[in-house]
């Protein structure tokens, strides 16, 4: 047998620890991963299954989580945040073109292929909550991660792909400021903030951010999904046409990295 030296990640799942519903969800995730092929989506290479286990052979991503790499960088610019946002938009646009909604876009699911390739190697992972929708079909399951879930999902209304738009807005907000737009230790209060779209740009960090970036976020974090900025609107937004200098990073006094470090630390404690 000839070896290529290529390495992969193997995720081993025990069937004994899964309910029938969990197993059905896993097979849905597998079918979705088998159907996608995009440079900004983690690749499923192969599947092995027996009576006790399901083994997923995945593309090996050595760059770690996006936010962990941001913290390690000497500087982080609005340009970097925009590049990461663009990669997310490209991946989700591709998914939506196939009728797939992700429903769990969050920093933990944004990984880098390698540290050397940087933000350009961003990959969206974990399609455990993803599902395929037929044309004009809506989803109804209340699911997602607190802090990133859209108002219509929390209000238990039928919802469509716009829920992913909302999550992109939340992630972009965090990349630009180091803090989440919606936060409360009490989930009930957190969900009320989300349902009422209660967020602002008052933090000192935002004074270093362009008006176009603020407009981009504010046009996404809109309560009514019908008026929320869609993916085409995101791609053509003035923010992506703005000339940004890669060296125009947030000053140290803006404490962006410190805020991101605190955010990541709190998030990890809650896992």
C-alpha cells in the first residue's frame, strides 16, 4: 500500500450513547457534509460504521479556532474582521444555494486550516444542527446557541435561511468589538434582549471602527427577518468596497484583544 503522508482527523462516536433521535440527526449531518464541497467548509473524507461506532474521517484543521488565533496575533484589524466575515458569507451562500441552513454559526464552529495560512483558511465546521429545506419550506425546531440565535427562532415562529444572516451579524459584531451584542448570564434576560433587538455601539472600541462596518452590522441585526440584510446585500455592501489598510489595527488602548480574551475565557468556562 502506498502512503501519501496526508493526515486526517477522525471523530469516533459511540452509538450506545446516542438516542434514536441523535443517531438520525447524525446521519442527517453526514448526508449534508457529503453533499457540500467548498473551500470554506470542513471536508468529510469518509465514514466507517459498525454496530457500536460511527467514525467520521474529516479534513485535519491545525489552525484552531478563529478567535484563539486572533488573541495570539500581535494585532487584529478591521480588514482582518472583514476577510473572516467574507469567508463566512461565501460558505453560507454556497450552503443556501443547496437549500441547506446551518443554524449554529458561532466562533466555536469557525476553524482555521493552519496558522500559517491565517484567516484566509477559515472553515465552517459542525453541521449538527443543519438541515435541508425544500423550496419555500420553513423550519420550526427551536435550536441554536444562546447569544447567536435569531429572534424569530426564540419566538417559535416558522423561520427560514434568514436565521443564518442574524448569526453572521452577531459574529461580525464580536470580531469588531471584542464583545457580544447580546449578553446576560440569565438566559431569559438574554433572550428578551435578542427578541427586542437590544444592542448598541456605545463601547469605546467602536470609535475605532468604520461607519460602514457599523452599518453592515446594524442592517443584519434587524428583528424582522424580511427586512434583514440578505447574503447578496452583504456581498455588495459598501463595507466590502471600503479601502482598508491592513495596518490600521485597533490601538492597544481599545483593549480589543483583552476583551476577546475575556470573551473566549468566559465562553470556555460555560462549555
